[in-house]
C-alpha cells in the first residue's frame, strides 16, 4: 500500500525507529525483487542497532529459495545469522483443537 501512495520512505523510516520488529510467518511465499530489497533495507537498518525477530517454519538454509537471489540472501543472512539467537520449537501445534 505504501508504494501506491508514495509513503514507502516514511514507512521504512518509521519502522527503523522501533526497538523491536517482528516478521511472523516468514517464507510463506517467494519474495519478488522489490520485497528482497525492502527486506535487505530493514535488516541493514536494524543490524547491531535494534532488535528483529523472524518467525518461520522453514530452516534457515531454505531461506535462499524464498529470497530467490543468492547474493541478496547471502547479504541478509550474513547480517542475521552471526548476531542472532536461534530458538527451535518442537512438539505439536498449540493451535490444534483439544
């Protein structure tokens, strides 16, 4: 929506100031070129400055397929993996009806 009304720069500036940004369900669809660049910008803006949580059902190695461009994936993952804590959850989904 921000691209349609030309407020993308203001939006990116605003989220760069949040202490914590959470990207939930990362990897549900493959990223297009603009989404790759937006993700790279978000990660770059936050790197070593602010917190970022990425929740995904995919292993990090599978993120290359989602990001869909190895050079950009390398840049993003380099900034994330070497300064992150990884928490792997196991067990049944809590969303299942009991």
